[in-house]
C-alpha cells in the first residue's frame, strides 16, 4: 500500500450544498439573495472562501441557507487540493487516442449525472479512455472512484493508474485487515486520496468531493454481494452518481444484458469501441469435438506449434481440482458431501515435497480422505469422473515435458506471493502453458499469448440458471480476449480452440459467426418472450433452517401474507416455496419464494409490506431469512 506523501495539513472550509435541487421560486420570493446563492450552489456544489467574495455571498445569506438545511459547512485538511496542485497530475504522457476512443471521451459530460456504457471489444483501449476522463476530473480538483472486480487478480490494472498519475491512490479490497481498512477509510474521509480503486464494497467509500465513478468489467458477478446484506455495487453506483449529479462510466466488452437493455432503451449513453487499440485483429475461433480422453488431437498439435513459435498457450477450464466427482463403477455411488447436496471434488496433485489427495466440498469447505473402496458396496472400482485443472495439468505434463506449465486457480494461489511470481514468469514472455480457471478471464493483459484452448464449457448450455448462456458468452468472449493482444505480424494470427460436444449449438454458432452483441440481442429477445429480466423483475425471499419443514412453512406463511397484500395476476406471479438449487448446505435447508413482477413500483410496495410483516412476526428459533432483489443465483 503506497503511503500518501506528507503535506502540511492546513484546514480549509467550504460550504457544500446538501442536495441538488432546482431553486423553488415561491419559497424565495422574499429572499432573492438566498435564491441567487442557492443557484450558484446548484451549479458548483461547493463554494470556498474566495468564491464567496467573488460572488458577494454574505455571511447572513449562508446562515439562512444553513438553517433551512440546504447547505452545510465542511472542513477538511488542505491535503487533497494541495496534492493535486502541488505537482503535475500526470506522471507520463497520455497515449494519442484513436478516432473511436476520442469520440467516446468527447461524449462524456462532467459535472452532470449521466450513465455511459463504454462498450469496447477486449483490448480496444477502454482503460485509456478511463485514464483520460479521470485526468479531466482530477484537474477540476475532484476525486474519482474506480471499481474493479478483483484487485489481487489484476495488479496490472492498478499499476496502470499508478503509472499515469502523480497522486496518492488508495486500493481497497477484501484482503485488508480491519485495522488497515479502518485506516484507509479514515484517510479517504480526510481527503487524502484523489483516486480510490476498490472492489465491490468500496462503492461506499466516504469521498467528499467525488467527480466521477468508473465500474470496470461491469458485467462481473462479483459486484453482487451474495452473503449477508445483498446488494449490487454497479446498481449502487448508478444511485450514488445520480445523487451527486456526476457521470458514471460502466465499461465492458461483454455488457450484462440488463446494462445493454438500458443502453438500447437510451437510459444509458452507449459509447462503442469496435477495434483493438493496437490494431491487432481478434483471434480466430473454432470449435472441435470433445475427445474421449482429455485434449483433442487438433488442440495438441496447435499447442505444439505455438510453443515452437516461442509463444504462450492458455488452457482454460473453469473447474479446480482433479475431477469434480468420484463415482463407483459397480453401484454408481458418488462422493456426495454429507453436509450438503453437493458432490465432493477430488483433489490430487504433486508438490515438491509430497503427493496430496483428498475429497473437498467447495460449498462448505468440508474435507475427507479419498476412500480406497466404495463406502456403499466395497468395490475398488472408483472412477474420477470429469476433468478439473489438476487433471489437465497432469495430462499436459505428460505431453509437454520440456515446457513450463503454470496452474493458476484458487488452490495454487493461496500462498502469499505465489500469484505474483506466476505473473512475473508469464510476463517474461517465455513460452509456457498456463492452465487457469475464470481467475484468468478478468482483464489481464499478457503480451505473448498466441493460443487459447477452452474446455469444459458444455455444462453451461444446460444450466438451470436462466443466465447460463449469457455467462457462457461472456466467459468465452473474455477468455478469447486475452489471446493475441499484441501484434506478432500478419502471418501470425492468434487462435482460440473450443473443445465441445455441441459444435453445432445455435447460440455458440451465432457467437462465433457474429459477435457477442448479436448473441446478446438474441438472448434479450428470448428473455422478452419468456418474460424474464431485464423485462420483468425478480425478487427472492430466501430462508434457511435446521429442517426443510420449518423453512418451507415460513415461506408458505410469507406467500400467504404477500398474496393478501397484492393478489397474484399475470403481472405479479408467485413461485414457491421451493428448495434452492442446492437445498442442503452445511446441514441447513435452503428454500426460496420467488416473486416476479413487471412493475418496479409494485414490487417496492409489496416488499415494504412484506418485510414489515416478517420483521414483526415471531420466527422459529434458528431460522434466517432475507430478501434478494434481482438475484444472480437461485
Ligand atoms: P481494454 O481495457 O479495452 O481491454 P486496454 O486499455 O488494456 O484495453 O488496451 C489494450 C492495449 O492497447 C494496451 O496495451 C494499451 O496500452 C494499448 N492502447 C490503448 N489505447 C491506445 C492508443 N490510443 N494508442 C496505442 N495503444 C493503445
Ligand atoms: Zn459401489
Ligand atoms: Zn459440503
């Protein structure tokens, strides 16, 4: 964490408007001076001593507006403005924008609320647009808040901001201790940081003079908090920018359907970057049939050729561990977690010191030794079904024994510094094979990746989650976007190979033959036909208890109460109580009641009544419930 430079802490006071409001003519009939001053506050948001003199605003006027609760005096240390003004803001020259980037930057209006969707293909230079917009805001002496999905995974993004600007930058993420978090929070509150970069919860950072919010990779599901209080930082960003009357930039190569819908409906201004900034063409993508065991022949050949050309290969597989299930060949017993309705993943790998093998439930973290015999029929024919990163690593080690292989998943990066050292190795550009989960799909820029192999995509075609295909399209586009980002000559076009059982799947075909956007439009029209979000609004009342009966009973009562408030109709439908997709977790039973409406206002009304009722009625001991608005999981 970089410490802010020590600067004399002179106290400065400013008068701030509490809420932007068009001046009400009637209310100020007898107070023209106050009315005039208020309209200046509406324009500037905050006014300092020099401006008070310049515009001849008297102490009496200030006092009157203050008593009416319209403005307030805030004192802060001078550090922020001093920091920005003491030295040049820029540490390095900005790049010369290309036509599309320039157009996008020019469209952004500061000092006014608007949501911009910066929709640019991977590598189109969205970050450069953010950097230049941020510069404009810093030059006005205002602060910037940048949300990113995961800081630890994308140190490059943070370092680009640090390289560009001569101002202290706070990074706020989940790996901070409470004390560190408190200290950063305090420093932000005291205007020590012109720039704050952080993950989801930093949307609440106490910045006093915010001028711009950027949400990078806005489609990323990590912006939604799935535990405790449920909120979506992206949606809160919209509310916060609106309240402060400042611009918000949502950036992505694969916008969420909700966001795209808002852009199509012109609620957001749509800015597009269609070309890669380095003029490098996007990689060619093709599908090959899944092989019976492991990698297809074509994929193996392509890896060999890429290594021969001194380039790197990314093998993407979105499952950690050796194999997702252990199954008995004789009686079909599977390695189910005894605390959850969830198969336990087999982990099996070699470290320098030892061989490790165990079963692990990724839901509740429960671990057990791998059984030698089937616990059900004592057969010794136990079979590891399916492939995860560790198994892929073993296969590749056998095939390419002379090439370094780096596995990047949650298991291989728990040790502090291990991810950094792997990134360092990749950044040397030396040929290697990287096996990774979706940890690698997020905004990385590796210069020398010439080939991507995508495995294990098939389950998303049949996902019970209606967002399955959207996620699949985003993941595929983002992973492909990591490949061939720097020019290696026209004869050396980068390639992506998708290994799948469903090479003819119409959605996959559309994604490959056209692009993410036409694919997304198809999904949107399907959502409209089936009355699903973003056309209808879903809310889930979740609850969990020690027994299924208690959980179900609670939700049945909730439904009855809700129906009494607003009776079911085609525009307001109830579903449930039903068990959650994984009903038993950690020995508790999860149930849900789904409410689908076509009107936000109606939903608001219903939830107000329902929550009041549920909060005031006595619940069985040990039962927990919560409301999940616009849920991302079921
Ligand atoms: P994105 O954020 O859209 O994925 P980046 O901002 O990471 O794209 O840009 C991809 C690459 O293109 C980076 O190496 C960046 O330095 C380079 N780049 C961006 N804009 C320009 C530009 N106007 N001129 C030259 N290179 C650029
Ligand atoms: Zn058996
Ligand atoms: Zn479990």
